[in-house]
C-alpha cells in the first residue's frame, strides 16, 4: 500500500497491491517521494523494507487519526479483526488516538468462534501460510490501551443490491484471499490494472458489476475464458463461472449489441450451406489487403495489432488439388 500511495498508482492485486513493481522501481519511488529515505538506498529487498519500516513508524507515532478496514466483523462481541503479515496494520490500529474502521457489511460473521474456520482458510489460500503472522482483534475502547476513540462505519455501497441477485449474492462470501487471481489465465496475462476497478481478477469481474451495476461495468464478465480454475481454488466455493455467465446475460439484455448481432447473423448465414461457407473461406484471402490497416470498425483492432494472416488457400481447395 505504501508503494502504491507514494507513486499515486492503483493496486493490481488484492493481497500484493504493488505486484507490478520491481525492486528497482520501488527504490526510485522511495527516493523520489519519501524524504526520509537514505540517499544511498539500494534495491536490496532488506534495505527497501527497512526504509519503509522506519518511514511508517515515524508516521504512526505522530498520527492522531487513523483509518483502517477489517477482514471480519464479529456480531456477538462487536469486535473487528485485521489479519496481516507485516505488523503495520496493528500499529495503525493501536497507536493513533482516534481509529475509524470502515467495514463492508458482508464482513460480518455471527460468532467469535467462527474465526476458527476463517483464520485457517484465509492465510492458506492467500499466502500459503498456516496462519497469519498478525491477527489483531479490537473491541471498542480500553482505558490506557490503544485508541481513545473508535468509530465503526458499516459500508453498504451496493452490497444490499448484490445480495438481491440470487446468482450473484454468493460473491459476498469472498474473503479476499486472491487465490482466484493467482490461477486465472486472463489475470496472469493482463495484470490487475486492465480490470479498471478496485477488485481485479475473477472475483473483480463479478463483484464490480454486482456492486456498481452491470451498466457501469458491462465488459468485465467477458474477461474470462470460463475455464473454472477460480471456482476450483476458491476456499469459500464461489461458483464464479456461473455468475459470469449470468452477468453476461444481464449485460447483453441491458444493452443489445447491434453490430455484434449482425456479425453473428452473417456468420450463421455463411455457415448455413457448404457452398456459401467455401465461398466465404475463399474470400477471406481479401483480408490480406487490409490486415495492417483495416477500415472502420476493424481499424480499432489494426491500430495496435495485425489481423490474423489467412492461409493462401482453404483446406478444401488444397485437399481437392491433392486428389
Ligand atoms: S473469490 Fe474465492 S478465491 Fe477469489 S478472492 Fe474471493 S475467496 Fe479468494
């Protein structure tokens, strides 16, 4: 988060927000935006971690008001839990005088004892650890210990709307472990920024349209090959492919694509008869003339890449000549 904030960047991964930065870039960001970074800072990971640690510690010790999230909100005790690896979360929770915790309403779990399950699921699926190095639970204010004022903001922001969607509501079970991102072939090639939203990857492709409305993110459910790897790895068994298909249906119902419909109708005509299909394959050779600079609307494609090179002759013609 520090790297992202300093460089005014956006996170590309749920668990590792600066995954897209290498250590040379991180060194440059620290030198440019962190006045207390040592001028002889190297890109050695230990040196970078130490510089970040010293910088953050000074901030935590001098900050009056802190804002945090939480991984779980516990209904029977009123407690909140943050699970983390570095310890900076615990400093944020305990050192400032006032703590404001902003928590999505789907983070509520009924009982403290339910943490037994979730605190096993989360680290094992997120980082492969048996437990998180830091699990911090806070329940209101305790005299002479931690913040003097605690405010909890329960955030809806589209979650009630998502709950009303009978197929999509399962996305609210997500515990943000990012296992689905790590196995997704689309995420692996595009990275997280391509999703253009807070939550990238397969869970982002369903959660974002559910939270903001399909009309504001109609392309996201199509950012998937529907291979099912996300469903297989998800520790809370969210059937992401089924939700994706449902959201695709919502997207095309909300805004029909006339050009796409016309393309498929033309393809159906061409494929509907043997002669028509053979003629279409032969005429595909004409694409060679425009494969580097096609007329609109194909020009949007050829501005950045070439159209596929059609073979000099269709298979049927080649086969007929061999006989
Ligand atoms: S959808 Fe499942 S695998 Fe993906 S982040 Fe959420 S809990 Fe983890």
